[in-house]
């Protein structure tokens, strides 16, 4: 009689995560017993690790320029803690230990984030920060909208400044009192619950029309679990069916997978992207295994695609509201003033070309800066809404806690992707002006 399979195989992803994060075999056994009530011996764990082809755990960190740059990027640009940085690097396959990471990070030439040890150092840093904010505010009003949660990652990205959040916000309140008062007056809506089991379970897509009258159309996709922005588009044809289709296919091509569900409104721009998503589902059926359960996706359109009014697409609509408040409102007001003063007429080709030539680059950069700041900011823990996923959208999307979520992305069929991309090859959605017009 054949020996029954060990229940350890049902938790391969969880064991792999623990192992690649440096957990010993005894610690893995302890966690399996405590969390999943599975009793296995150390030799079984060792055999599974070998059969799964996992690399040997490193006892010594091999320092290379590429590793140093990866650490710098995760700590300084992304803003991860040392524990998170170690987890990400090990899951990416870097040979690094906790002690090795600390040695590299604290090297005298590489202390990118240094603790402030005196009042004099603190004062110097705040004076430098104040000067930087004043200079940025003189060039653009965008920084005034960032507030407590976004200002720190924004300065870290744009100026390589790492400033403690609380003193930074105290400075912000003094420099931009009107913004603070406006935030206090904003009515806080009572929010419902929106639950999804993990990243790539559902992408929510929609357009933003506030700047459409001035020639700039915006479209984006947000991951419903992590609230990480999957793609963000600014151009002259964001809401045509072919443009949205090309945006979606480009995202699937970049990531190598599609979401389990795609949610969109019932606009005229969505039928083609719905058909493309369904084609992926028909070509390669979805199957996800997590916590010992197998989830199989059906073949009907409603099993992979959700069509609902924009008011029901709450994740992306809420994000549009946040973007409008932080950085795009100033552009809506400015272009509106130009139109009211008759300095801009959207029906005049000359006016539209002038708007594109002068503002396309600046507008696009400010909006993309906000997208990056959003993905790297930290969503606070809400005690009255425990279902809300807290933490950093980027981290929760790319490296979710395996105890709480799994990745629901389904690998795409490359030949099917190629067939759908081929007719779109000649369609340029990336620029507002032709090269000869710019010249």
C-alpha cells in the first residue's frame, strides 16, 4: 500500500517563504505545528527543501556592488525597515544574512539613513529641509498637497532627504496653514468593508476626466488588496477602447500575469479590455492553492470580469479623490482659469498644441511623482476598521505576508498576448505631440 502524502506539501509556499527568510528547520517545524497544527520531523522538512530545489541558506554574506545598490534602493528610496529589506532580498535570491545586511548598512561610507544624535544635527537637517521645501514650492504648488503621510516619501524620492515624520509635519503646518485647515474641514465619509484575499485578486480600472477638457486624459489600475498602483497613464487618448486595451496588455506583458478578476465600469472604452481579459482566462484557466485549499476559476465572463458603475468601483474612485486633493487640483484650477479668461480654447488646434508643448512634461512628472509617493507611503493601522490592509502598498503587493494573503496572479499565455498586441503595434498612445511638431 502506498504511503499517504505528507500534509506538508499543502504549505509549500509558506515553508518556502520562511526558509528564504532565514528561518531554521526547527523554527519552520514550530510554526507549522503552532499555526497549522501539522506535526512533521526535521528530516521531512529537509527532504522537501531539497526536492523543491531551494538554495542553501547562506552563512556568510557575499558583498557585491549590485547587492549594495539593491540595499540602498530598498532602504532609502522604498523606505523599508531593516527586517523588511532582509526579507525582500532573500526572497529575490540574494545571498545575505541579517548580520551581513547590518554590516553593509552601517559601513561609514554607506550610512544612507543616519540617526540624529544631537539637537545641533536635528536643527541643521530641519533648516536644510525648510530650504528645500521653499525652493520646491517656488517652482510648483504640488508639494503643498502632500500632507503628513506623503511628504516624507516624496522628499526621500525627489531630494534624497530622510526626515522624521513628526517634525517634518510640524514644519509643514507652519508653512502651509491653509492646507491644514482645509484638511480639517473635509467631511469624513463612513466607509464600508471591501475584502479581497490577496494581491492580484482584483485590479480596478477607471479613467479620470477632470483634465479631459484641456486635452489630458488619465487612466489607471489599482490592486484592490494592497492599493498599489499597477499602471498609470497620462496622454491624449486615455479612454478610447484601443488605448485602454493597449495599457492593460502592456501591464500584463510587464508583470507576466493577469489578475484573477478585472473590475471596470460600463463605459465604451471597456469592452475590448474585457474581451482580452476573458481570452487570457479561456487560454489558461486560473488555479490558486493557498492554506491547503485549491481555488479553480470558471470559464464564464462573470467568473473573471466585473462590470459595475463608477460609484461601485470604490478603490479606484477613492484613489482619484486622493490624487485630486494632493496634486491635480492645482492643474484643474489653473487650466480652468485660462479657459475662463479666454486664454485657452479647446476647440482651437493652436491652443491645444501650445498646452501640450508647455505643460505635458511638467504635468506628467508631477502626477507620476505622486504615484510613486503613494506606492511607497505607509497606510496606518485602523483599529475601528481591522479589515483594512495596513503597511506599504508596494510591499503588500510584491511581498505579502503569507499568513494573511497569497498572490492570485495567473501567468499569461504569451502566444495569446502576442496575437492581441500585434494589431496595436502601430498605435502610439505615449505622447501628445508628434515628434515633428515638437521640433
